[in-house]
């Protein structure tokens, strides 16, 4: 007989209660249901003191109960008869670039390979775009051959920073040859204060270049350089089309704001809400969704108490039923997030075939996290944004109230997740979170707070959420901004924040 893995998992989940399974319970009976949720439901009917045997019939009835009452009915949306969208007159022009990471072999050397690739690639960015400011970048090992007082420039990965007894800041950086102790003096001049402040904002594992004078085993810094992004020239787009940006939909959560989300779908079909923004709706040719499209199962303790749909497959079924009402001339590009049914470690692969097998629409594109997408010549880098948590915690002045500022700090470092360990990253032979190509738009979510800015010609968009305030956010004092849809007009680069949080538009 084949190994009954699901049965064993359920037996283990029920091990603390006096519930046992009868012999007719098999993996076939348990197919497609979350075992932890099923165990919790079964334990509701047990007092914990009396032995209880449950049969396959009871299991099936419990599974049906979990599914039946939790699946909201789909809506039916019809396009308004007087709605003639200009976007329907254009063919979609898009290209997707989702790089797959080459998996490591599971050894400690994998970390060395991973960070060497990060160092090599970001060092190349610094040398290509910023070498005029720093000149020749020496290896750290070469410091030994320089006389004291000699000025030199080095590049490496920040491994730690600490305040010295006299109030200066020591930053340890290393390359593949050696490590260096770099001192940033806490001086009184405006230059010294600015340099010291910049050094204070350094985070572990980012790649930087430093210029300074050698003093024994130390380098006294007089300049610091992040890889940063060059100022981008504005692209001329002839088509008067638009892109809608979404993230953190959390279908399956009791706090998913389904009515508000469906009003976006109605608006895309020509429902104008008191006559406003009808022309804008007709311009939308593309929609970007930056992850956490479903609320998932078992993401955090006691999540089942906050779920309206207790089956992960039904969560995605509900999502796709909603997306089916988007007009077919609009192309949707969707990446996963930390709540979705893929591996937690980044980069994340696209949603698996078992999730999307019953949903086939040529205008819905399932991508990895992160992904580059080019739409009518505009380059968009879409990343869920899990690393924003560690960036906000590590850099003074950042907060959840202004996610766009944290996104700019990510962009300056040319890496989507600079702090290793801030979120889960499995070492691979190539670090595909490096921002090799500077996008026209950087799009993220995760924070549940809308934020819009521009940095060096790159438009920064955090597209907020479609979930109401959670208990966790209340405890953290974090106030989200749900139901706001940023719409990017491609020809003018104007961004309109559509507010679907109330009945009025």
C-alpha cells in the first residue's frame, strides 16, 4: 500500500486530542484540504476527555462544511453599452523577463558563491556608472601595499558597523580578498556631519565604495558611494494608454474588501460612478498585481480565525472568478508574495500549475517575484516588497507610513533585498535580486500603504492593499490605505490615485 502521507499528517495534528481515525480514512479522502484546518475543525466537536473515532464519512462531511459556507458567490459584470474604451483599439505590446535562479548545492560554500556574485555585479555597476567620482577601485588586500596617508578607493560588502569610544563610526567591509575597517569621524563641519549621517544609514550586506586615507590598518573615509541609479531620460510614448497598479488583494481573508475590489472591475467595464473618470477607465490597457493575491493558509498563528475561505485552492478559484470579469483587452501581470502558495524564499517562482490549472485566459500572465515587464516600451520592475520590513527597521527616518521612501533606499542600493536574512532568501549561484537594469517604474506592495514618488527619473509606486486593517496592524499602530488604485498614464507619466474606499468617486 502506498504511504498515506496526508493521513499521517492528520494523525500527528490530532495527537494531543483523544481523536483517532478509522481505517477507511485515506489520502484520497483528504485531497485538497489543509490538514491543520481540518484538525482544528474536528477538535471543535471533542471534549478532550473521551476517546472519539472519526470515519471517512465524518471527514468528508467536515470537509464539505469547511468549503460550502465559506465560498462567496461570484459577481456578474457587464460592460456598459455606451462604453467605447480606446485601449480596446490597441494590441497589447509586452515582454516579460523573469530570471530563474540557479540553485545552489546546499553547502556552506553556497553563501560565499552567492555574495561573490552580488559583489561582482554591483561592483560592476559602480565601475560603469560612477568610476569618474572614485577612480580605480582597489582590492582590500592591496591596502597593505599603500603607505600611510595615501588616498585610495575600495569596494566591498558591509558586514557590520559599530560606534567607537570617541563617537566615531567604524564600518567593516569585505571583498573576496580581505576585510577593511573604515572610520567615519563624527566631526563638527557640515561635510563631516553629512558623511557621518550617510554612513549611519548603511545596512548590512549592501555593496558600497569608499574613498579615504590609509592610517595603519584603518581607512579614514572622506567619501562614500552607493551604486545608485543614473538619472533616466523620459521616454516618449505615443499611445494614450494607462496602467493600473494593485497589490495585497488577500482573497480568502474575512477582511478582503470584495465589494470595493468589484467596483474597480465595474469601473473597468464602463461604470463611471457619477460620471467621473470614464475616459481614464477606457485608457487602461494593463494591470500590474504585486503579490499576496490570496491570503493563504498557515501564514501566521491562528490565521484560520481570520479566513473566510479555508481552502487554498478555493481562494485562488475565487480570485480567478473575479479576474475573469476584467475586459479581455486588458492584460494582467501577476506575481506572488509571502502569503501566496509558492515557496517563501525569494526569488519566488510563479504560481504552480495545480493552482491555475482550471484558469486559462490569454490576457492573464502569471510571473515570478520579482519580474521585469516591458509595456509599450516602459520598463517596470515588479517586486512584492517583503524586504521593506527590514529596511524600515534598519534605516533611521523610514516608516510604514511612507513606503516610497524605503523603496528609494532599495533603488539606491541596486538590490531588492539588501539585508540578508531580513526576509527568506535561499543562496543561489546568481543573485537575481540585484537591480541590473534600471526600470522606468519600480512597483511594490506588502506594506499595505500607498506611496508615490519619483527618484532620478524612476517612478516609484507602492499600490497599497484591498484588505481592511488587521489585528496585527492594530497592535503595531500601522494604518493601511486600502482600496486606492494608482493609475499611470503612459503618455504623460501622470499618476492618478483612484479612491474606491467609499461609494462616491
